[in-house]
């Protein structure tokens, strides 16, 4: 009897999770940072937006990807690939649970971090969408699931097991639209980034140690 009751509860739980999850129209992810260093000129510059990776996945699981590398010299790659269904399922299931806007409000332990900021946006049907704002943090299981897509794209880029993008014009428009969206989000959500100071304006005073 207890076993039957347990199976019934488990079944209802699974059905409940399934009904909460929605079919998606597209998934977008962008890894970026606000930079003051120009990779081409190798010089300091006013603060600007540097997109390092962007992917847009359609409802059939096909992802178009933009990948930027600044070393040893600036280069960009555009490619297309089929995203594993298990990765998409993890993202959609995690999106039910987590609200990254709440993470921003929490007082978390200060840390040294030099990785990219990552935004993930899921567009559902009927013009509904959700945005997730995070950095590389494996302590939170849902964030870890989001990051699996980021690492997967990196591994595919290295292996070069991908195809060319069929419509670069539409893809680039989607990428620029998402960049504009993020720039507006960051500049209205976070404190304004101060302008960079020239290196020679920083005064360094050397003092002879006293005996």
C-alpha cells in the first residue's frame, strides 16, 4: 500500500513539473564583458561592449553561434549545429525553478572573478519571455545547467564539428538586437561604469624605507 501511494505521489509530481514547463520559441545566450582594452590596437579605450559568444537556438534545436577570440589576434567564427536535447531540457527545467534577479539582491560573499557575464533569454510562444542574468557559479545547480550550454559550444568550436550558418544577415540582426537589449538592461540595472583613466594619470609614489 505504501509503495502504491509513493508511486502515485511521484507520478503526480512528474506530471506537475511537465505541465509547468512550456514549449519554447527560441533560446538565446550571450557571454560578454564591458572592456577598456582594444584587442586590435592593443591600447586602452573608452568603455565598450565586447561580445564573446552568442547563440540562438530555435524550437527544433538548431543553434546558430557567434564566437569571438581576441588572442593571438582578433577573429570571429560563425557556425551552426544541432544542440543536444538533454541540454535544452536542462535549461528549460532549470528556468522553472530559478529567478536570477533574486540572486542580485542577495548578499553574497565577495569573490575575485575575471570571467564573462552571461545572459540567457528564453522566448516562449504568445510573446512571453524570461531573462536570466548570471556569472560562472557552480554552487547553484540551475546556473550549472545553464553553463553546460556555454561549455558545450566552446568544445564544439575547438573540435570544428559544425556547419556554416544559412542566413548570416538575419542572425547578425538577432545578435545586435540582443546586444542592444543587454546594454539597456545593464545601464539601467547596475551602477554606471566610470570612464577609464589613462595609465600615465595614475601617480605612483615610491618611498625609501626608513631604517
